[in-house]
């Protein structure tokens, strides 16, 4: 057996597109927060500005990929 399975340790977030806009300012969104009340989108700036929203989320998809500002 020479082949190896590349097991991803994290679920791949659904790709973010230019159609995903921050719910606060309308900029390109890079973070999705799945809350019991619905899905919120945040740009990189507002994902940092509203950490409480991310903490309350059932799941967070982060598409910033190391571009933490
Ligand atoms: Zn924003």
C-alpha cells in the first residue's frame, strides 16, 4: 500500500464569493456564523469587531485563510 489518504482535519468551508456581503457594512464577507436565528456574514473587520456573535454561533466558517488583519 503506497497510497495515503489525505484526511482534512477541518471541514472545508463553502467558498466565499463576491455575492457574500458583510451584514454590517456590505463589504466582501469572509466569515459565516450559523446562529439559531439564521446566518450572519461578516467581513474580516467585523468578524473581529463582533466576537460575541461568533461565540454564540453553532458553527463558524472562516474563509480568511490566514489573512487576519
Ligand atoms: Zn463589515
